[in-house]
C-alpha cells in the first residue's frame, strides 16, 4: 500500500523511535497506514537494533515510498534522548508532531481527533494534546483503560506527574520550537519533559479522556501504565527508593536552563518547589503547600506529602 498524501490538509510528522522492536513494529506501522488523516510522514530513528527492526522499516519504506517513511540512526543514549534528538532534526518540518512508540496500535482516528482538538488554537500558542489509552496485552487482548485524570493540566501538576504518555501526544510547531530551544536535555522521559515545557512556558495542554491508542503492556515495556495494584506498588517503591527524586533533579536542572522562557508565575512555582527538596522538615512542608503542586488523585497527593516528609522529592 502506498500512502496518499493530501497537500491541502495539515502535515503531521510522526516521530517513531525504535530499538529491538521486531515483535510488534509491523502492526504499529499498519495502524499508522490506516489513519483517517492522510497527510503524514513517518520519521523513524533506530537506536542500534540488532534484530529485524531495521529490515522491517526498510520493507515498509520500499512499500510506502521514501517520502512517507524516512529512517535515521539514533544517538544510542536511551529512548528519551532518541526522541528528543529526532525532534530537533532541522530537516523535519510539519504543522504538527506526534510521538510514536514501536509496539502500540493507533485507533484509526487518533491523528484526526487530536488535530481537531488542537487546530482551533492560535498558531502562536504552544499547544499539546494527550489522551487516555486502551491497554492491551502482548497478543492484543484488552486489559481495560488507563486511569482517567480529572484535574486540569498545569505546570504545577507537570512538576510531579506526567498525565499523558508520549504515544498519545500531538503538538504544534510553536511547541516544537520551544522543545528545540532546550535541545536534547538530559531528562528521564521525553513525554514528561514535553508536558513540563509546554505548560511551563504558557502553552495550552489538552487532556482527552477518550483513548486513541491501544497501549501494549509486555515484558519489554520501557515504562508501563500505573493501572492496578502491582504497578502502583512498583511506582511507590521507586518513589521511596529515590528514583523519583533523581528524576526530579534532572528535570529541574533542565527547567532552570529554560528559565527565561517560563512564565513569571511558573518561575515562582519552580523556585518554591525547589525549596521543597531541601531545608528542614517544616520548611519543606510549608514550601510544598505554597508551591501548589499536585497530582491527579488523593492517593497521589498523599504520596507527595509523605515523600516531602522523607525528602524524596
């Protein structure tokens, strides 16, 4: 099948990062080919796969044409660096950008629905769309839905939580330029970073409770969903084991480098949250309250309080 491009509709650059992805990659590419929005191009960055990943990409490139699928080499510094390096490539130009994992399935209207939400916004406003996901196992059987978040997206939330997986995200050129200005920041996750940058710099973040992606859960997931007791227990263990603090340290260092582009309000929020991570117990708790940071659930906010007490933020 050769994909037909419609020059009259907005262009979408699909940023696909791969590594040892032979098991599910063809299914993901087929779901892209079935999108109701047709004016897309896939830019794939392979991070040194030694399985059949590269051969699969080349086979689809031959089928679709080199104009629809372009393949490059990744930096081989982990998935976040791979996505951000691809994002920063000057040769990639589009109206909108969508991150793409190698092992999911996209609903046919994923791109169309996301663009319908983002397109009415002024082009000069950084805009980010993210959604809920439908969870599937390795053979495609349904596992339910990811948690539905009800609190508004904001920088105060982004500092302590990413509400949308990168596999659901779509953002405009103005948001992309913000991310490019930060370069390949040494952050733990490209999607969390995207939420931080767009919300911190005064952009609009839209969260859609309607799932547009079938998010595959399998043993090689880089980062799974937080649904279910086992997943929540694992994340709690990571929180109190110091992983969350280490991730925050990397995010905060990158945000301070981007400080001039943050809104005045968000600079103050950033400074107050930074104080939560130091000083004595009472100072930390007072700073946590002043900062206004929040997670999406009561349990998540209780965890924030406990983590602040234990100096784990």
